[in-house]
C-alpha cells in the first residue's frame, strides 16, 4: 500500500504577518511561506495576499504530487459556525460577517474550514501534541491576549463564557484597572502586556538588576529577554514570573474546578518562554487551592507544538 501523501493548506492569520503552509497527515509542516497582514482595508484587499499565498502552496503541492484535501484557516477572533463567517476579528474588522468559507470553497473547489486561533491551537495539541490520549482537555494560551478551549471526547465546549478569548475573566478583586473598567481581569495580570508593565514599574522604582540595566541601555522589552534574565537568576525577572505564575495558578484553579480536565495544556508566546518556572508555580498554587480529588486528576503540561500549534491545528478538520 502506498503511503498517504495528502496534505491540507493551512492559513494562520496573525497580527504581524500571516503564515500559509502545507500540513501532512502526521501534522508536520511540509512547506511554508508568509503573507502580509494588511490592516484597515476592505475584505477583498485584506484577503488578496492570503489568496496569492494559497495559490503558491497549491502549485507547490501539485509539483510534489501531493493531493490537497482542503484549506483550513485560523483567525484571531470569534466565528459564527452556522453561517461559516468570522464574527468578530478586531484586528481585521472588514472580515466580520464576510462569507469567507464560501469564498474559499468556490474559488478553489476544495472543502474549507474556519477556526478561531484558540480552537486551532487546541486541535493541534489534541491531535499531534501534548493532548494526545486524553479525554478531557483544557488548553490555555497566554500571549498578547489570554484564550481558553475545552474539549471532551473530541467535542468543543462552546456554551460558556470561559472559552474563546477570555481577556476579562476576573481573577482577583484587586489588581490593576483594565481597559473594561474593572480590576483584576486576567489580561492585566498574565498577558505579554502585563509582563511589560511589571518590568516598567521595576525600572521606575529604581531597582538595579541586570534586566533593568539592559532596558536602561535601550534594549527593547520582550518575553524572550525577560526569560533569558530569569534563567540567569535576575531577581526582578524571577519576582515577575513568581507573581505571574501565582495569578495564572489562581485562574487555572478556577478552570480546573469548573471543567475537571484530565490534562491542562499551557501554550502561547508570552509567559511560556520561562515554562519551567511558571509551570512549577502554577502546580504549587493548584496543589494549595484545588480539592485533592481534582488535583490528583489533572496533569499540567506545556504545549508541544510551540508557535506552530494553530497553524498545524487549523488543518486538522481536513486531514
Ligand atoms: Zn477587563
């Protein structure tokens, strides 16, 4: 029997740029290219670079002799599944309510599937990453925004406010004030933006450590820089990760009590540059607060697919 060489095209729309790739049956990225994310344009102009990149991928697949099973897309927002349209994509509002899935299917004569970025990353981890073999999976992603997805026996739970982009999930009654007017929303406590604000406060306080010296020497803040300093034992960086880990632990605790998952996967490009530090803090917070029964049921693990989780996952419904 010949090996299955079929692939799916995957499009991951991101804030800075969009990645278009061919994903094979084992969840591997076989070929990839990038397209510009154009903001503030009408839908047709926004989609034009993505469609050109899809054309390129289809030509490449044909040259390789790989049958293409369909086109999957990951969008940074929410979707209306029944109308097959994006609902709210705050980055690219011209796509809101645009008949995107129909356009892809009629242009390419292939099945298409739209996913929110959080659900796509969950699908990637569930099929090819840290979620393999578990029945009840909870996925939390922490980067510029915080997202959550929950799957039982392969089915997404969507009928709750605790999944999707959950930036305003309340974690504490105190904490910094959020853009929504409340205090203690999760995005103000653990997002990339929250990390940066904690660092800025340390600089303003006049804390003198390796991290603050680098920033005063005009290096730019990034989660990688913070993680690098924490690995070298920088006291401000360690203190920030301790705080973030405790808040994330409190949020995780809420989720574990609510969903009783068998595995909790933490992903995203923010705090997880220092995954070991943050995960150990989350595990110890969880041990202290959750009921012993729930705590013994759940494994807390980092995502396996890294930055490719949503790219790989967007193709899963078509493979
Ligand atoms: Zn808020």
